[in-house]
């Protein structure tokens, strides 16, 4: 049980890092890029909290 939870958290963390990297590569202006990064981080935190059974 703990092992699968740890693997899920690790995969979620790696996906968040990958999406943030890909957002940096998009040809967007700085303000729009910052908004997208904040949205990705919020969604990532919510999904990590779901793995920790907070929600």
C-alpha cells in the first residue's frame, strides 16, 4: 500500500515537472506563461493531496 502510494506521488511529481518544462518551451508572452505555470502548480498540488488522502 505504501509503496504504490509512493510510486503514485513520484509519477505525479515527475509529470508536473515535465509539464512545467514544456510550458517554458511554448512561444507565449511572459504573463501568459506565468498564469499557465500557476495553474499547473495548483493542479499538481491538488493531485498530490489526493494521493495523501486529504481529499
